[in-house]
C-alpha cells in the first residue's frame, strides 16, 4: 500500500514524455508564471532520459521550485512520488492522445489525485465519464497552461476531495481483474 498524503505545500507532479512536444520548450516559463502567482507551489518533474539535458538547462531558472525525479525509478518510488503530490499534470501534446491512453492518468486517478490534461484527449474523455477528476488546457502556450494549473491549484482541496471520493471504485472498475473478466 502506498500512503496517499496531502502535501503541506501545493505540489505538482509533472509527467513529461517524448510526446510532450512544445510544452518542454515552455516549461520554465510555465513554472515561473505559476510560482509568481502561487510562490509556495513545488514541482516534481519526471522526464525520460532523452529530455534530461533540456530539463537540466531549465533548472537554474526555476531551481527553487523544482525537484527532478529520475526516470529510472522503480514502481514503488514512482507511486510514492505520485502519492505525495496535490495535482498530476500530464504535460502532453493533445494530438497523440486523441487515440492513445495514459497509464499515468489511471494511476493518478486510482490514488485520488486530480489531473491536468490536454482537452480533446482520451484522458479528457475519462474525466467526463467519471474515471478521474481534473481540468483541461486548450493549447500549449505558457499562458494557457499556467492559467489552467493555477485554477487547479486554487481549487485543489475541492478537486482532491472529489478525486479521493471516486478513487476506491476505480481500482475495481479499471484494474487487471476487470480487464481479464471483460476479455
């Protein structure tokens, strides 16, 4: 069992992957905008090894707000890092996720964590269907994403309570056993 906590400071788990596209270029600007409006916010950034050099270049600008998480962490550490956050931001370009699913989304929802996802994606559909709680961003500009993150951070108690309320049933409805039974 992973202990799910509510961090004393607002904490955003940032999940980057090779489909994050333009968001990677805007990441420092997004973090600076959010931190200027909500200075107590912290960011845990997980990125694949291929993006670590880019993330390292961002760090001097936002170092006091950011903790970079190793992409090589095991499942227990990965889930523990998700569990200690207020929000999970899936920093993805929308287009690939119109067809792709996201395991990180499912894991965050099962832990009762609100998510921030691109609009018009599989994750957005799952929120509408009640398989997660969160907010969506429309485009990949720094101002749009920072505004969405700030909205979610300001409503984190409400969003977190709603996410925790449905988390218990998600493991049963979306877990391996249900998948096998459906087959």
